C-alpha cells in the first residue's frame, strides 16, 4: 500500500522536486528500533532500511 501511494504521488511532483519521508519506531519491545526512508523523485520510489547499513534500493 505504501509503495502504491508513493508511486501515485510521484506523478504530482515537478521534475526537479523530491519528496523524502523518514520514519522511526520500535517493535513490541523497546529494541530494536525500526527506521525507514522512502524517497520519491523522477517518477521512482526509493527505499532504505535505516536500521542497517544497506544502501538505498529501488
């Protein structure tokens, strides 16, 4: 659902605009912390899991 919404949103952005969403939270206990980043630009949605050291993915 999130990616579908963000792909729809991408069509409303100007070619040089970028929409960046960063979220943080936790699971049922205090740790581990969950952190995500979604970037919408140039008609694509990029995703990164900020809880790890992995690069941002398409």
